[in-house]
C-alpha cells in the first residue's frame, strides 16, 4: 500500500544515525554547564543524529536493499521495524542463555567513570535511551535522562527534516503523512 500510494520515500532526509557514545565523553556532556541544553536538544560533535529502529537496522540486507531507492524514507523505516520484530525471539533466547551462563557478571569496562557516576545506554524500542546517575555518600545527587525522542524530534532532527520534504494536496493529506512519518520514526 505504501509503495502503491507513492509514499515509500516519504520523509527522507540526510540526518545520519547516532554513533556509539563513549561513556567518558557522554559524562562530560552531562556535567558541562550546557547539560540542560544537551538533554533538551542533543547534538553529537556538532551534528543532529537519529536513533531509531531504522538507524539500528540500516545495515540489514533487506533494509539496505530499500535504502538505495528510498533513502531513510517511510518504507525502509517500516521494514526496519519489522526486521526488529522478527529478531525478538532470537534476542530473547540469546539473552536468557547468557543469563543462565552468568554472562556479564563482573566485567570491567575499558573506560572507568569517576566514583559514584553510572551511565547506562539501552537500545529501547524508540531508540537509544541514556540514564546517568551521580551518587554522593550513598544518595542520588543528580539523575539525568536523555530519551530517543530528544534526538529524533530535535528542531533540526530527522522528523523536522522529513517534514520539510512533504508534499500534500490538502491539510488532511498533510496530517495523514505527518502521522505516518512520526509513527515510523518514533512510535
């Protein structure tokens, strides 16, 4: 239906996927005087970035086969979500096996954060979710969250860039296209 309606490339833009974020660099962003701005409108190395099922699955062969014709438009985004859904049973099985075998216990990281600081990055359904906690004398001194929506709905981010390229014959069609794009980027 998406292809028949000419919507496969809907919302394509040049916004690139969010790269891996090193914990030390990320911690510096969270403790800087501009931390509140970073959390509200994040950029990395001066660029906006996308974190979504599409950015995680962009290298999957099926998604790759669509990117050539439709970029990061609607069809490749929806297929990326389907790819992730299809992979869930394998991920669950692998995760349960890892837990049963004690995987992850006692592993040290290469980059140690200062004492009392913890950062977790998790690939959630909408994209990368970051939590940072600062403990002082056993109490939470500061807790910060950087949600995927802040990346994807950044004023210069992937949604804004995608919306800028929409063409609709009337307001109803524009609203419908907008809903499709929002749900494909950040459901």
